[in-house]
C-alpha cells in the first residue's frame, strides 16, 4: 500500500533541547464534563523541582480514572498556561493517536523519578 509521504520539518538539536519533556505521576483524576470532547482533569506530580501541574486530556476512550491514578506519564512542562474552559492547563500530557482516533499515553516502560527529563 502506498502511503503519502509525510512532510518533515527539520529542527536543530538546540530546538529539541528547549522542549522540557519530563516524567510525572498522576495523583488526581477528575471528570471534565465542561469539555467539548470527553476528557479528564489531571493533577500530575513532576517532582520537587517542578511540583504539581494540572492538565486536561482526551483519554477517556482508553483509560478509566482508576487506571490513571499512580500512572507515570511524559509531559511537556514548559509551555505557557492554556485556558481550556474552566481549566488552566499547565502542561501537555503526551500520547499517540490510534487509527480509531483515541489517544494512547506515552509512558516510560519502567519507573523513574518524577521530574526526570527525556533526553
């Protein structure tokens, strides 16, 4: 099967180093009924140096709230705060789109200290 070529915009190593991808543990999960698309409100512990950050994530298709508590995720912690309805999103939780449109979280395959930087 022929797939259309993906256009790749090249960046420098310095560009990549500016993105703070850090590991954090989800410590609180709440429903987010005000969201346009089904989502959860998350509180994530990124360790002592960064602290707790809040976010929302459209991951309700593949994850129950109970599955998320205590789960380590990879997040971008140096984006500006973004207002999403009543939620001030302080980080971006990363994931991959499944062909069905759902999101599968990007997670470390072994436990690492909260705040560890991807590099």
